[in-house]
C-alpha cells in the first residue's frame, strides 16, 4: 500500500486494567491528551444506567458507590478468557467484582446489569468497547473531527483468543485497528530504542534494556535486546501481588480496622458504599505519598453517619507494604535469568506505570542496578518529559503514526517482533505430599527460566525426580509424565569444603532445580547437588512423542478445571476460617487493651496476648497469597485453639472484674496456667 500524501491523524491506546490513556500522532508530533475532566488517566470503569452509559471518571467517582452492581471494572482481565479457567476463577474469588459476573454460552463470561428492573446481559467485549469508544471520543474532541485508526497495547502474554476478543471490542467501538503492540514494545518505541545507534550497527551486539511496568493489576519485568534497530524480547517475569490493587486493598484493610477501633467495633465491611469510598480514598492517599511525606483521609459520614479522619505518613505506608516492595528485586532477577542475561550486561532500564512514581520502588530499582558504578545500568532519560504511566500510550501513538501513513505490511511485520508464545499446560514435580508442585504455570510467557533450592527426601537412598504436565495439582501422578531423572545416592564429597560433618549431613539432600522452556516449547530440567556440585540434566524437545497432543491438552485442561472448582470451594471454607481467626485476634487485642486501661490485668499479661495475636496474624499473612489460602483446615484450627487456650486465664480475669459476685463462687475446675511469651501456640 502506498503512503498517503495526506497525513491522517492516528491514535495509540493504552488499554489498562485500572486506567486507560490515549496518545495522538499528527504531523510527526506525539501527545498524550487529557480527557474532558482535564486528566490524562481515565479510570477503566463503565457504569450502566437506565438513561445512559457512563465511562471513566464519572463512573469511578460517582457510580461505584451509587450503583456498584451496575459499574464494571477490571474488564481487561476477563477479556477473551474462558469462564472455567483457573485465572478467571481466582479473579472472581478476589472480591474485586461487586457486579454480577457468571458463565455465559460456550464457557464464555457474561455480566448482568439491571436497568429499569430488567436484567441486561453483556459480554466482556461490550464493556471493553465502551472504554475504547471513550478513548476515541477523547481523541476526536482533541482533533475536532472523528478519528478511526488506532494502535492498541496488549500484555506480552495475551493469547490469540484475547487478541481476537480485543479486535471484536474495537470493531464495536468503530475503531480500525492498525495493529496491536505488546506493552514492553510500546515503551521501547517511546524511548526510541528502535532507532539504530552507530555503536550498535558496528558491533552487531545486542544492547540489553529492562522495562519494569509497575501497574494496577501486576508488575511485569521485560528484558529487551536491541540490535540494528530491531527489538527482541529476551525474557520476562510477572508478579500479580506487587501491584496497585493489592496495595490499595492493604490500605483499605488497615483503615477499616482503624475506623472500627475508633468507633466501638463499628464494622463498615457490610456496606459496599462505605467500603468503596474508603478504597478510593486509599488510592488517592497512595498517589499523594509519591510526591509528599504525609497525607490525610477525610470522609464525612462514612458509615452510619460517622465521620472518618486520619493521617498517613510515607514512612508508615512503606512499612505497611515493605514485604510487597521487597518482591521487586527477585522479580527482576527472574526476568534476567529467563533472558540468560547478567545484571552488568544491562545498559539502561525504564520504570513504567503508576507505581513507577513510588519513591521506594525507584530507590529499590536504582539500588538493584548498582548505584553509580561504571558497569551499573542507568535509568533511561524520559522523552518529552512524559509521566511514566503515559509511556505505553506514547509508544502506541508513535507506531500509529507510522502505520497510518506508511507501508502497513512492512510496519506490521516489525511491530510483531515482540509477540510472545505461552506455555500450554502447567509443568511441575511431585512434592512430599504427593501434590503437583507447579514450577511453570500455564500461560507463562516464553522463554522462561525457573530455579529453586529444594530438598528431595527420596534422593538420600537413590531416587528419581519426575516432571509432569497438567492441571491436577492435588495429585501429581494423575498428570502426564514428561520425563524422569534417575538420581544416584548423593555424596558430600568434592564439594563440602570446610563444612563440618553435621552440616554436610544436614545438607546432603539439597539441590538447585532449574527448569527452562524456550520460545519453541523445548524443555530443559537440571538438578545440581548443593555440596558435590554434581549435575543431572534431561531435555524434552517440543516435538517429542512424549508431549501431549492438542486433544490431550484440552482433556487435561478440562480435568484441571473440574479440580479447580473443587479446590476453590475448599479454599472458600479456608478463607472463612482465616477471617474468623483474624477477627478473633483483633477482638482479643481490644479486650486486653481495655482491661489493662481499667487495671483488670497486668502489663505482662497484655503483652503476652498482644504478641501471640501478632504472631498468629503474621502466620495468616504468610499463608494467604492473593485469594488462595496455603494451609490445611487442621493447621488453622490448631492455631485458633492455641490462641484460645492462651487467652482463657485473661478472659477469666476480665469476666471476674466485670462480675465480682460470680468471681466469689467456687470454680468447678482450675484455669490453665498463663503461658509465657515464648511458648508455642501449637
């Protein structure tokens, strides 16, 4: 197709899970433009009323509290997914969907909204089309005329089904999709990494860059190689826990408890309106602390007419989320390992997304890449002083400008350089409980590398490690066997060094397990004995006869979905136990604080109970990862029983102080002795 003599306006859309941005490219100039409210970030919320469909800030600020059941968010996370997929079920159980989402036809996802007492069923594509339509309207208002051509960003891991669903949504929004660009590719384009540099042309070597996208729904680290202007994805890693949504939920939980303590146990969790108002305030407080060291939350009549006013310092905020921020350096390490790149090979890095403004994130990445050393990577200079959360839209707009006015076929082939293949099934090994310990989850972007230190009990007498693929996590042996590594009895010889005999014996079964899969699906499994450094390895080619057929893969997915439903029901029961234990712990702390203030118990008794509750709370935090509880029912019940036994003598003293007459009556049995602070609750 020949280039047009008339420069057509084109737009680039960053379709985010929590926020959307639109950039325009006209006459060679790129700008990320503001919406009608004057903000470049448009909340990815769509609200349906009897009279109109409301999109963006009006939906976020007003309708989420007034009409939460009719206000849809996180639609991108559901786009192109099957209802029965574990990813969707995990999202549903996360509590982020106050609206009615359910299974539609052919395992699709359907969303119900109520309009004039009638239920209207929507597809996810319907909702996403409203977001895209709003981005097109914002751009059209900027130009003063309709705009139809667009390039849209997608995560690297977007499957073909998800891309097709996005095309359908764009068609409903009356958009002509010039192409889809992966998010790290868009950032690379924004920074001009595709422009050949003289030293790259002469050396013929990859220049390595790291793109760190700290977004609302996850943090993604992409390692890019650039050679002669061609961008290649070398490796990536994703962490769904380090993200804006998780931080907001943590702040919400903290301030909900603070509100309850300030108001005699008043619990706002039963009010969707109050919870949503506080959640929005938490998000604004988080954003404010990126620029200042203190902020405040002021909410009139938050719940049952009670006002809520409080302060939050940056130091307190960083302390509350320190475990989340500590996840970033290991995530970068995993991405570098997947790319087979050393840290000192990285030329520069770029922080992208709303979380890129968080001071703790900035300092953590700067520290990771080594400060000011000669070999340390530096942050890429920001083009056109764009905010880091606008870089994807900026890069998409640049690509849109090229595609709207140049040879489409040529440009599209270059744009697809960063399309990523995904693993088809989960891959793992059997653990001591006979469960499938998943090393490589299904839909992991390829290439990838996973490495863990593990102790294999059976290896001490000579044993084997079996690699499985499938989705039946409860029983590893019900999955498909990929390969088996026969391991001789381990020896500490030639590697124990200065270790004592006892230390060597303690580590005799320790191995470093490494599993890698390249972009073609070829697998390599390697175990290295920690003491002797002896290596055992096996390779499984993608076309090997032992790999599953397409029909067998679908059968394994169906079986995994059925098991996932059972596990989610069990997890729901465990979540209830966790919530009850957590609530009981806070109740105990409030009781002992009040009793101590009233001189009914000693300070030592108060400290013992407070520490025990804190220990149980820390344990609960460690076993609850996202929506999943990683503990058995009997373990939670044992913790609960231990806490109750410890609290019993204190409860008796509190009751006696409140009812002296009952205290004078003879006790049928002696109370258990008070445990010391260091005693085990188990």
